[in-house]
């Protein structure tokens, strides 16, 4: 028995399903989850001592790779001064300044502890500002696990094969209107019907939780126009996208400003953090200034803030995006032919990619659900055997980081090209 298998047995006695987040359980690919022991740069070593090139990157935060020296120094120096104070600190201001410098269209930042908290609070804020309740959400988009969002959500919910969650009162999801991603005509119809009742449209401007699905031309601008026309707010959930394709948000880079943007993952550099940002007219509705309540014992935790700050500073100074994109483009180009021959393709933006076992193009959740999931399972385990760690689900994105070299990507290319079902 492998050490990972032994650990998984122990874990299952003590932790539901053996995991603290469902998709880690390998349910959609089968087999035993690989337990990681340590990692550095682009590589991770399992509890069994096996080395993997890691293309999961902790599900996205590690755009600089694992355990980068300057980031570790920031963690250690900050932790040595005290793990948490529950008071105001200068570091929080510095991180807010850094985020606003990189997203000039926003005025204020509120830090929370996870992407889930960010989206949950962004929705409360949108409802508080507008005094309305109804929300439009897209099938296959995942916005964390707050009750309101567990309607046809992506990521782990898709992997588990359920479209919603027990324990969520019908009343909570009653106000959530579900639309296929990229279907602007349906959004318009609902907006016309709801009129003054619509509080917000929430969307991943690039969808990353049903695998990587791009917005069609005009989709995001259409959402912006519709929200403006009825006085609702547009929420861009950039927990995955933020600082991913360039040193800013996706919305800022394409010139479509959401009213509220949610952030997470990269802005914590691997530590638990989330944030939401907006103009001050919106943010000042938050307590203690306004009547929309939000709080957190560990919000703005100095160690998490220092990790995120150092990560953003490095991204700004080094701008690794061009090189990450070059490696992503090479991966896409050098596998296109062999994948086409087995009815598969890579969808990619920058260093974010999903290998879909479908011919494509895919534009929404229904399309993705037509993929060959058995083939993905088989592929996944062959990649593991070749020393390549991908996120264990067809519904997820993989990430090339600044720590991956061309040689690392060549190993992935060779493994993909050698794959035979
Ligand atoms: N929003 C998006 C787009 C996400 O991808 C995720 C997590 O993957 C979340 C929100 C929730 O973030 P967290 O897992 O930090 O709660």
C-alpha cells in the first residue's frame, strides 16, 4: 500500500470523505488522492517521495510557483512579529494601496478570508446598495459555497455530480435566476421581466469552474449595459481571473468596469485571503460607515497580507505574463494535432488551460457536460504516472506558473502526445 493510500484511509476515519474540500477526494477521476508532502517552484513531492510537475498550483494562487524565497522571507519576518493582532496594521493599508494601484478604476478594498467570503459579501453589498433581492447567476460559474450561489454551481459541485446542495433553504435560492453562460438573450429576457427587482448580475468574466470557457464577443459588455439600464450592479467574480493574465483584473484590462469585483487566490499568494473592491460610493455602504454588515476575526491577517503583498509586488516588478503566455501557446500548438486525432483540444488563455475531451468550441455548461469523462479519467491517471499533477477533474483549470520552465512544459507536451486511450 502506498503512503498516500495509508494516509487516505486514516483521513477517512476522521475527516468526512478524507478531505477538507470535496474535489480533492479524486471522486471524478477515481483512485487514491495523492498526498503532498512538500513543494518548491514548479514541483511537488508526494508523501511517497514521488516528484510531480504541479499544474494545479493549489487551484490557482501560486502564480509564482511554490515557496518562492522572497515570499517565504515576507512570511517569516511578518510571522515573527506576531501572527495576528485583531487591530489595524500598516500592512493592510499597503496591500490596499498596491491593489488600487494595479486596479485604478476602484477606490477601496475590503479584505476577507476567502473567495467565498468575498462573493458572499459582494452580493450582500449589492443588495444593500440597491435595496433589491433578485440576482442573475450563470450555470457552471462557481462563486464559493455561500447558500445563495449553490444553484447549478461549477467546480466541486459539478465534480460531485450534484447541481445544488442539501441544507440550502428553497427561499434562499428563490431569488437566484439561472442562465446559461454566454446567453445574453436570456439575460435580457429576465432583466425585462424583473425590472426594478434585480439587485445584481454575478459572473466569472472568464469562466474557470466548468473548465476554461471564454466569454463570447459582446457578452460582458452586454451584461454591463443591461445592469446599467435597470439600476442593478454588475459583480465580476475574479477570484480566479484577478492578476492572472496581466497585473490587474480582467475587467480593468478589457475596459469593462464591474460595479464590484471579487478577488482571492493570487492576492494571498497561497495564504487564506479574499477581497472585494469597488468605487467608494459603493464601498462606503459597508459597516462601520454604512448599514451593510461584514466582519472577521482574522480579516487582514498580517501573515496573509504580507504574502499577498509580496506576490503582487513581484508580479508588478517582473511581469511574468508574457513568458507564461508563450509557454501556454507552445503547449497549445504542440499538442493540437495529436489531441485533434483523439477528439480532444486544449482551451487556453495565458497560462490557464483545460484539456477537454470534446472537439469544441465549448461555450457553456451544457457543452462541457458533453465531454468524454471516462477518457478524462484514463488520461488523468496516465499523466500522474508520467509525473504530471493536474487538477483532478474535467471541470477545472490547470495553471502554468512563473516557476515553470520550457523544459517542464515540454514534459507535459510529450506526455500528452504520447497519450493513447
Ligand atoms: N469564486 C471563484 C471564481 C472561484 O473559483 C472560487 C474558488 O475556487 C471561489 C469564488 C471561492 O473561493 P474560496 O475557495 O477561496 O472560498
